């Protein structure tokens, strides 16, 4: 069977925070130390070594928030094929066999794993629709920051308005807090022409986020000598000036807006709003969700998914005509900016991949009593009961209108019927840890023992698993179960 080969563009320079690729331990109260992770000791304690201390120091896992390994740099896994468990874990690996009792996957970090069939919620032999270009953030220097210039408050006799907030990196996420917007977080040349941009978004009190995508950061001719940071302010027009040519999506709790922006011959950025449709998903005033933007620039088509469910789509057909149609430009950049005042937001788990044109996801068709098979061609999908994976690599499906056998290499994703899944186990959840892998994957369990190279954890669904840390980027000891983390001032 074929497996998807990934291309991940890691930066070669070490993070400023984690100079020299050192490990970082961060505690629940916000303190942090550089040094070297030495493994897991008796009772689940974290063993830590520093050059200025003779012997390893033990830290109780309950007081540790996370450990970032090697400055967020790891040896990436060679496949994005994965299996999803009922508790939300994702186990990357090559699917070897499926029978009535179990699914067997071959992994580079834990060898061959036999997973009981009734805890498998998802199989993704060929996910994402194409090559993975980026997954993070696991290092601060993978992104660039632009800070807004000071603004004048006209209502306060010409005095400066409150300073704009700024994006701050912590662990594997970017945080924003500020009385007013204005600062941008951006990454250049990472989006292919047909792309999927996906990220997790959390917010408190209210939501206001502008996302620039397929932008080229070109500057108006009059601003060629003006630093990008000084051209950036809080409103959508100034964000468009910063982004240059491309597209901007504005996200609010109950509605979204998509704009086409371009820099004309006069050097001024122009915004043109797409026709609005009905948003089929709503976001609360405080919450957490996944956002997915699918783009096909050749066709001028875009779709938004919220929590893996279709929300709205737009078409550029007929929107730009004449001279602008023949000269319209786009880029491969993405940018995030706060859109509003007094906002607190967090962006994490950012994924950029190629898109094969698949219009929806198997999650959007998930049912209580039927398995859903979504094919890699992005068009065909089937429902019924998934049977076995035979030695020739064909997956069987018993459907209402007959029996089918599909080569697994042609299957994008399988969502299993909800009522066939075992109930989630909360055993050990209070002391659990999440091992995050590069470029994709997360495994939950209670830490039991191990060293710098390999640890053992007790997974609530699979029992004890020995994990190589070669492809691990983070050990998350204190992930909150709340809707939104209790963020401190320093994150």
C-alpha cells in the first residue's frame, strides 16, 4: 500500500526562546526553565537536568504544564496516514489490516499497534487531500510579527490611544491579548494554489479575527520605503494594505465576511466583498473551535468549515472583470490579526496542505448507525458497514445497494458509526499527558517511566504503550479540560 509522503519546511535557525535547540519546561504558574529532559521517574515525576546543577532535578507532573523537546524541532514522521480513537487521540501510521476485532497499524514510534475495533472512530489512509506543507507552531521563529504604529485617540485631545496588543508565543500556540488590534502574525510563501488552511481557535468574551490567505505582502509604490510595521493599523483597510494582493476572511461569532484585496496601479489597496451566504454554523461568545479554509485559486472557489462541518462557500466567478481579471495577483502567505478591541484569542495546531478539491469531509456526513467512506477523488462517498481489509489491500463495505471492495490507497477517510464505539474511559485522566508528534499525531496517557529517548504511558483505551520520542515535539502534562484555558498574563 502507498503512504503519503510529506514535505515540511522546517526553519534551520533555532528559536530565540529555545536557543540552541534546548528543551524547555514550563510550569503551571508560568515559570519556565531551559535544560534537558531526562525522562519520567517513579510516580510520574519529570526528571530535568541543567548544566549548573550536578544531579537531575525531579518535578511533580501535576505542577508541569508542558515540555517542549529540542526547541520544537523533531524528526518528522514519514506518513500522515493515521487512526483516530474515540477519545480524540490520533495515531499516525500505516494501516496494515482490519478484521472484526481490531485494526493493526505499523508505526515508527511504537512499532505495530493492535487497536480494538470498537475504540476506532476514524481511519484516514490518505488524509488532507495532498502533501502536508506545514504543521505547528512548535517553534517561535517559524513566524514573523508586525507591530502597529501608535494611534491617536481623537476623543482624548490628541493623546495616544492605548497601545495595540501583540501576538505572543508560548508552548505550541500563539496568544493575543490587547485593548486594541493592530499587530499581525504572518508567514510567507507557505500556501499552494489549491490549499487547505486549518487551525484551532480559542477566545474569551468575544471573537474578532482577520485571516489573510494567499496574500503576497506587496506594498503600494508610495510605501516602498515605509516599513511594513508602520503601515499596519487596526481596521480592515490597513490590514489589507499590509497583506497586499490576496484574500481576507473576517471571523465573528455569528457571521463571517470574505474580501478580495489587491493593489491597483495607483498604489492603493482595494477591497471587494464577496456576496454573503447563510452561515450554517454559529460560534459562541466564548469558546474553542477548528477553522478550515479550502481554496482553489484556478476556479476562484473557497469554502469554510467550522469544527469539520461545512459552514459557507464563495465563488469569485464574475466578481473581477476586465483589466483586474487579467492582472489579479495572489501570493502564498498567511496572516492573522485581531479585529476589534479588548480581545483574548489563541491560535494553535495550524496545518497547511494541498487540496484535491474534496468539497466536504466524512465528519459532515457522520451518522449514528452507518460507517461513512470518503474516496480520495473528492467526489464519491459510500455509507454502510465497513468489513475487512484483505491481503491485497482492498477494503470491503456492505452497503444498502450491494457489496463493494475499494483499494485502500483510493480511500481518503472513514468515519465509523457512533453507536458502535465503546464509551470513553476516564481512567487516569486527571494525571494524563499528551505526547504531540511531528507533523501530526497526539497520544494521551498516564506517564509511567522512561528516559530521554523512550517513555511508557498508560493509554485509557490501549493500555501501556512504549513511545520513541524521536518524532515528539511536546509533552503536554496539564492540558485543560475547560472550554478555554485559564490564561495568565504571560501565558
